[in-house]
C-alpha cells in the first residue's frame, strides 16, 4: 500500500525534471525585434520619423520614461527633435562611446 504513493511521488519528480530540461534559458526563445518593424509601429502618424512622444509611447517609454527620453536625445544626432530610422538603428549612446574607447 505504501508503494503506490512512493511511485506517484517519483513519477511527479521525474516529470518535473523532464519539463525543466526542455525549457530554454531566459531570453533565448524570444526573437529580436526587427528595427524597421518597430520603427513603423512607433511612427503612429506615418511621417517617417519618431517624435519624442511616439518614442516614449513604445516599450522603452513604458518601462522608464526618463531613460527613454535620455535615449531619444542620444540617438537624435542632428538635434531636430525627431528620430529617423537611421538615427534609431545607428546605436549611439553608451554602446558607441564604449566602443570608441
């Protein structure tokens, strides 16, 4: 009679271990966003550029509006208050500064 609960417990433990082995590490299963698609989604007025408001309405702005505004200003290389696709995808900011050093 004690064999049944023990067998059931071992089965549950083995099943849990098997499912855990199939899981992908964090971030590995998520595909990278295509910059052009992201740009098109954020460009809500379809003028070919992103305003600060459009940029902050995206994922970065929802996560931390202050950091999104800082990032926007770093990417806005010509200082016109808009981001072109080229400015957005150029990298800029901290990553580019570190690479130069």
